C-alpha cells in the first residue's frame, strides 16, 4: 500500500546532479577510494560493523547453547540466555556508547576508537572459548565485550 501511495502521490524530485555533470559525479567514488585517509576510515568502520553486528547476532544463540550444554532445560536456557544476551548487548552497549562518546571528547576520536578496539579485540578472540567457563566469567567478559564493541555516541559540546 505504501509503495502504491509513494508511486502515485509523491512527485518526482529533481536530480541532485544535473545530467550533464553525471559523468563527473560518478568519479566521486574513485576520488574517495584514492584518498588513503578515507579508505582507512571505510575499512575501520566496515570492520567495526562486521564485529558489532556479528556479536549482536550470535550472542543469544551462544548463551542458549552454553546454558543447554551446562544441563539447563531448553526452556530455561532460552529464557536466561535471552536475558543474558540482552544484558550484554543492552547494558554493555549503553555504557559503551556513553563512555566512548566521553572518551572521544577527552582523548579525540582516533585515540578513543583505538582504546575501545584494543579492549574489544581480545574479547572477540576469547569469547567463543568461554563456552564452558563459569557463567559469571562469561557474563563479565560479555559485558566488557558489549561495552567495548558498542557504537559510540559523541556528545555535542555547548558553545
């Protein structure tokens, strides 16, 4: 329904680039990719999102499988595993977003990102190996992982 309304009711918007300049506009991708600083940011952000969304996607199944392997019933593992994953992602992510934003205000964005990545990498490498570790250790490392890999929110300074 929304697609139909969009097609029928919304008028065409002018192109952002006049047709005679489109060939020049298409080189923009090449200009960006030829810029080493831009490439570095693109690669770093792509890696960050790969880790972040990967962690978000498998944290719940990991917790459920780990609890099931410890002898929890499937229902109990789903309930507790889901709550633990939500805590790692939600609580850790909230703390990380605020802490990362404040760190970037104090240290600058590159240093804050390096610090957060420096904490996230060992968690990423070790977390899967904690499958049979005591649950308190799994949750503690998970919270550090959720905090360190969260997207940061930079605070806006008052003028």
